[in-house]
């Protein structure tokens, strides 16, 4: 490639990624040469500034025409911009939690490494959102995964952290291998790794043997990515990893990493398997993705049931939120199963609400566990007397996670609920499971509420909140209530700027 060709590309579409890459380089060099006695927290603020700058640059790209560069391997469309906004918002809030995080296992010695590894994982999620090619999708997935393995085990002197990193590496490696195996079938049949090229080839496939192989490819890719989502029955790694990892890493895995997982699933499944025609008994072909709806529905139902039922028995708050995160993956899979005209809208809004309410809850969890040295739910007893702000904030987030009216979580569940009923063949069974699972979740969510407001505190010592944690709590609480009471603010913004994602495969 000559220089003129290189300069002809519209590199402005990658401005947020270039900003993150620049800050990764700055942080890694600064951490290497900074004297050991200087607090690495300053690197956290530099990283936070980088994420905010990337977010601002992304906002300026809203409304631009769909652009693809580097042989259509990198696409900037409304889908990419919409989900990058959630990724960067979640990453900024997680960084604020990381800045205030303190551990007793020597983590301070590696805190500089935390920030540029975190930004590297975030860069991987950004590439996943904009990928137009299987190779760049997989590279983005691994750029997210490999730093995440390291981050999960950063408490090197903590046995639970070591266990979580080992389990995460093993399960992550297996899931990547299964995903790549499925992708190899797709490449072998299509003869290209470009998503648009694959869609064009597959739209004319009529050989039953090839369609059978594509069905196997679908199952392998979906199963491999289900590990990333921590959806049942591929969730076995999540509770141990969430418990053993530092709290900011747990928050990152439960929110940003999960969002990226749904981004890559939407990119691959809709771009590839939404174009494979499968003949039905009446002679009318339907897309392979619709023919496989029952498998996605089974996974969604199992995920909601297992996540909520097993959470009932948890005493460790981080393990409880791990199973809660599994259950919420199931709710989003309901929207993916329905494939209604509001699927993109419902998933985007739910992920936005989930980022706010879950990160707000983790801000409270981090503060309490740092103060008490324990992650047992009993240590939330009497929190209202010790810190009304924390208790009220946690109450808002729990109500939203439970789907109580007046919160963003309720609107998110309502969107998914309506989408599953507005299709030609309404998913009544799946919706019934969703309602029942949500009712079950009230028991463990409100168990935490009972501890905070109706149990006596072991001590009356007040809890002082760090400045960055207060910012996270306020942003998360305001957003959770605002999008619950006036959801049209987010929905109108989405419709006016992303135009129902009509340019998804153009």
C-alpha cells in the first residue's frame, strides 16, 4: 500500500480509537519511568481524561454518513456509534471506581498496569463495535479478553484472585476456540471474511448440505460467545471470577465486557445468519437466524431461571451480583430471540440502563467491602444509619435491577416484554418465564434492602465517601431515575440520531 492510498482513507472515523491508543502508550511509558513513591492514582485520572476525550470525539461523529475504511474491515455506522457511547460511558464510571479502589493484597504495586490494561480491553470493545470483518471482530475480541484475564488476577497474593484468573483463562480460551471453529466454517463456505461479502454469498445458498454446515457454524459461534455473556449453561466461570477479581474489574466484566459480547453477537448473527435462506414446509424460505430461534429461546429461558434461582442462596454480595448479571443476560437474550422491529432499540436502552444501575450498585459494594473487609451481605445491615446517601442510592439501583416502575430497569424490561409480544408468533412462554424470573429476583434483591433499612448496624461509625465514588453514585442514580420517569429522553435521542439502525449492513 503506497502513501497516497494510505492518506486517502478517512482516518477521522477512528478518532476515538486513536485517542485511546495514544493514552495507552502514554500511560505505559509513564508508569515505566515514574518513581515508585509517586501515587499511581494520577495515571487513573489521565486514563479517565482519555476516555472522556474519546467520548467527546465520538459525540462529534454522530450524524456523519456511514463510512468504511481498510477494505470495509472498519465501519462507522449508527450501530457502532450507539454502542460505543455505552461502552465509553461504562468505562469512564469504572475508571472512577478504580481510582478510589484500595486493597490489602499489594495491588497498589500494580495499579499503573491496571489503567493501561483496562484501556487496552476497552479499545478491543471499540473495534468489535465497528468491525466489518471476521478477522477484526476476533482480534477485537481477543484484545478485550487477554487484558481481562490479567486484570482478574491482579491481586497476586490473593488465592481467590488466582483462582478466578485461572478459571477465566481456561473458559475464555475454550470459548475463543469454539467461536473460531464456527467462523472457519463460515469462511470456508463463503470464501471471504468480510461480513458484507459473506452476506451476499449466503443470500443465494440453496444446497441443503451447506445450510446444514452453516447451522453447525451458528451453534458453535453462539455457544462460544455465550461463554463471554456468561449465559447458562456456560456461566460456571462467572461467580468465581466476579468474587475473586478486584471490584472495579468485576464491574467492568459485568457491564462493559457484557455489552461488548452482545455487540459482537449482533454483528455476527445478523450480518451472516440473517441472510441464509432456509426452506420451510410451505415452501417459503426464512433466514437461518429465525429457524434457530428455539435454541436462543431455550438459552434465554435457562439463563433467566438459573441466574435468579441460584442467586437466592448467595451470601457473598459479589457472587449474588454475578448470578444477577447472568439473569440480566437472559433478559437481553429474550429481545434477541424475538427479532422484532424494536430489537436494536430494546437492547440498546436496556444496556444503557444496566450500565447505570449495575455500576452504581458496584460503587456501593466497593465502599462497603473496603470499610468492613468482608463481602458478606450481613455487613449491609443498618447502612441507612451509617450513610443515608449510600443506602438510598443502593435502594434506587436495586429497585431498577428488580424492574420496579419509575426506574430505567423497568422501562428496559418493558421494551423487551413488548418486543417479544409484537411479533407475528408471540413468545408467550418466554415472556412468562421472564415475568416469573423477575418475581423470583425480588427475594434476593429485597433481602439486601431489608439489611440496609430494617436491620441494626453493628457499629454507628459513619462512612466517608471518596469524591470519585460520589460522582459515580450521582451519575448512576440520576440516570436511573431520569430514564425511568422520562425514558423518551434516551429513546428520542436514539431515534433522532441513529434512525433505527437502518445502515447496519449498507
